[in-house]
C-alpha cells in the first residue's frame, strides 16, 4: 500500500511538472542574458517577420540610430494584423545602424510580460551590443520615460503601414 501511495505521488508530481513546463511555453524570463540567448539562439529574431510596412532598413533617429531594421515575433505580428494590443510574449526588436547603413550599433528589444512592469506597460526593454553585451535591460528609466508619450499606442512608436 505504501508503495502504491509513493508511486501515485511521484506520478502526480511528474505530470504536474510536465504540465507546468508545457504551459510556460518556450518564452524567456526577464533575465537579460537568458533573453539574449532566446532571441539569438533559441528563436533567432532574424528569422521572424518584419514589421508591416518596414521590410528593410529605414531612417531612424536618436536614441536608436541613424537607420533601423524592425522585427517582430509571431504573437506581435498576429496582434498587429488584428489591430489588437500586444499580447504577453510579443517581442519587437530594432537593429540600430550607423549612418553608413551597414554598421550594426545595437539591438534594442521590447518584450511584453504581463505583471512585469506596470509603470512601463508591462514591457521589458533591453539594449545589447552586437556581440550581446548588455548595455541596458529590464526597466530602464530612459526607455520608459521616452515611450511613456505613447502609452495609448501600447508604448510603441512605429505604426504598421
């Protein structure tokens, strides 16, 4: 009888653990290093879709760079297509280029995580060097202050075309 109880307990724990892993999906945490690994190795952002109306490089402005490329993952693109706010798990990434349109200066993502950052629209912000060096991450005051003027547009400046 004890063996049966132990076996059932262990089985329940395994099933519960697998269910928890499945429900969490493959989305990263808000740890800057883990996030970088996710967007460059686990689910490389260069394979995602481009922001509607921005298929290539386009002129940018400070603080992001003279030229930009804009990528979005599947949840973000779906929301854009349906005209809905960004859902949890949406990721938008800008590649920031110099004036020569070839020199990658930085990579700046926004990642929607429900309950993470109430003061910043639940966005995780990051700024990485082209080699993955963490320049800013999490809740940078500069990102939040700048994007706050777009609260009504889910903190996003770029409208789909």
